[in-house]
C-alpha cells in the first residue's frame, strides 16, 4: 500500500514538474523541489539515462490543444519541436504552424493527433510524432500534449499575468467556443449560398457568419491578463497587421510562458505549499505524455542539474514577412488541398528537404539565414 501511495504521489508531482521542465526548462525549478521530499533523494541517485539521438540530444514534441468546448478540441494549435543537448547546455525550439499541409494525411498537421486517436485510442501521440519527425527529419523521443483549458485555470489560480504587449492590434475573427455552427439568423438557402462562397474563397467565414466570432483588441504596453484573456492573446491568429503572422504569435507564446514561469516561482507561490499542490491538481488532468514512470526522475535531474542555466534558441517555420524570407508558401485554394487555406513548403508540396536542412542548422547553433535560394550560414551563432 505504501509503495502504491508513493508511486501515485510521484506521478502527480511529476506531471507538474514536467510542464516546468519542458516548457520553462527548469528555470528556478530547484526551489520547487524543496517542497517535494519524495523527489529530493531521487535527484542525486543515478545518472540520466533517457532516450537520446545518436548526437546525444533528447528530442521532445510539445503539443497544445484547445480542449474543452472549442471546435476540434483535439486539434493541435501549438506544435513545438524541442531538442535538448545536455553536453552543450543548449535547447532548440522549432515551431511548426498548425496549417502545414501533410499529403500523407490529406489534411493539415494539426489533425494528426485526432486522426491517430480515431484509429486507435492512444494513437494520437505516436502518429503526431511520426508526422513531425518526417517533416523535420529528426528523431522524436518523447511527446507531451497539454490542454489549454488547464493552462487557463492555472493562470487564474496564480492570480493572472502582467504582459508587456508589443503592438496594439485587433482581431475581428476570433472564434467563440460553442458557436461554430450558429446560423446567425440566416435561413438554410442563404447559409448554403454563403458556404459555397466560402468554399471558393470569395468570402470569409467571419464575414458571412459574424455571430460566430468576437472582436479582440489589445493595447500596446503593460496589460493585466486573466487566464481567458492570456489564452486569447496567444491563440489569436487573424490579427490585422504584423501581429497576424505565425511568427508574431510564437513571440506572444514566449511572453505568456515567461510570465507564467515568473509567477510560479514568485514568493507568493513557492512559499505557499497549498497553492503549489492546487496547481499540480489543475495541470495533472490537462497532460498526456508517453514518458514512462521510471523515467520521471531522469527528467527532474535533467532540469535541475544537466540543463540548469541552459541557452535557449528558437525558430519558426513560416512564410516569412517583409523583412525576411520563409520556408513556406500559401498556395492557391484548390482540390489538391481539399479547398482549404493551408501552408506548404515553398519548394513543393510534401518536399521537406529545405526545412530539414534549416532545422539541422539551427540545432548546430549556427546563424541560419533563409535566402531566396536556400539556407546560408554566414557566421557561427554566439551562445
């Protein structure tokens, strides 16, 4: 009985620690360990023996889903490949857009998890790992799926976040959960007509069915955000201007996660064991992972010893902007992509060779510049 209780406690605590290890990379994690005696002795017992690539790196796939009542609750809004090198203490993050078209799936990459689960319960993580591995040309050792609804609750429990918003922006097409099929007072004939226009690209859904969407507005400067507002801030995908790009969205994610980390490791949280374990309870039900229980201790040691003070380098695979080239394009709506708005490699649908070369360059810590003709590496990156 005692061993089962200890095992349960270890698993519950690790769920919370894993979020910090994989998303926050252990910054300040050592302080939290002091409140978890069952882990204290484990940190110093053995060497880290986690799976790793032939280059001695540990690759983890992070997936974020809307969950709850959102449309397509298992569609992955966030896809982040994380490569951890304990020898150089370097962490590389590569974000993939949810709209990347995958010919083998005949769908966008954000549907991989759902397709895997539909085929077999528990098949979501393996299929998504296989798809992302093929796109990036990288082995993926572990995967973690996080439900954003749990993140929202955690932010509220911590008392909200203070975020420095870079640019004032508006998003007139943020979907309202639960209203995805709302007719907006239109009759069936009008709905059919508008649906046909949307399918041909001559109309947008938020213009045709405005009641399904809300208007988001954020002012530049310091802003207080509760969980719901913080989630809208990072999930906004149709902002006008520079904030409407996947690159800007990725930067907003980094801001929220940094503020989340700072709040977790503030004195008000760390010195309040009750709050710490309430946070664990919230996060426990929001995570799915393929990490074995016997590997929990290794991940804790990885964060607290091997990767303490690690350098983080991030990149995003996107279409670029006015100041830089991207590796993807937005092809015309056609039957090839099931008449959906998608992103595809600029050198050809399903051809990931350029993306793979760029990822290798980033992981090696080089200054990787995307040019009109390929990837240039002018000078080594200083870390």
